[in-house]
C-alpha cells in the first residue's frame, strides 16, 4: 500500500439498504467497498511479496501487527500452538525466554513462577528464521515481538521507523490523547432500541426516502 492510497486502509460503508418497515425487520444489508483480496488469500497466494505488500500501519496491538508481518513473509502462522502451553513454547523458541526484568508486567505470582519453570531458550537469529525479509523489516519485527509490552515498540515509534518511511506522514496520523468511549454499546439497550438506531442510520443513506 503506497502513501497516496493510505485512506483505503479503512473499509468504507458505501450504502445501507433500507429495511422495508421500521418494525419487525431481521436483516440489514450493508454495502462496502470492493476488496480485491483478504489476508488469508495473500498469505496462501503464489505472488511474490515485496516490502510494499508487507508494510502495515494500523493502530492496533503491536504484537499482533508483528505476527501478521511475520506470517505474510513466511506464508504460514507464526506461532501455531496447539494450546496455550505449546504456543508459549513456540514464542520463547523464537524471541527467547524472558528474564526476570521482563516478567514485571505479570501481576500473578503463579504466572511468573510458571514462566520461570519453562524450558529456557535463547533468542533465534531473525535473519535465519526470516531469510527473505529485508533488514529493515527484521529490525522492526524484532522490536515488535518483545515479551514485555512496556519494552515493545510503540505505534508512534513504529510509524517513524525507517522501514515505514514510504508510508509515514506525520500530518495524517492523528493521535488520540484519551481512550475511546464506547458508551453506545451499553448492554441496557433493548432489541427495539437497537432496531431504532439501525433504522435511523439507514435513513442517512436514503435521504430521498419518504417514511
């Protein structure tokens, strides 16, 4: 995705087909922009992937972004654990077992004891694990896949990383100073309340409707 196409990183709602009646409707049809592909098809396809294909700039959990980046390159799940124990082993086999200073974020003493008693692994060389990945991508990936979240690269730092230089635009990357409020999802809403909200939203996409 090139910089001039970054606005397409979010799928837009093009149209909401108005429900026939305000009451007693069970289905809502939402028309989105056409997506040429999805992540699963990208990973499984035979098309060679360049850095332009792999770069990703969403404000989501950095660990998840790192996993996606690694999976795009390897074309397979990065940590395909059969259960949480197996997955933790796969993680530590790649990034190395955490030391005591990296376990401070675990509030449970039992959790810290459990991690300490696991087999100890040294960090793998990322360039050997990801031989087709560019050096810039490897450097960024190593900063994303860090056990302790407080030592993991932040979103803002990641966006300023040289690997994302072609995508970075400080004037088009607003920062939210406070967590989003999702009060509208309060569970006190009844089915009828939700239907009313959906109806109102659909009317915005049907301004010529006489209801």
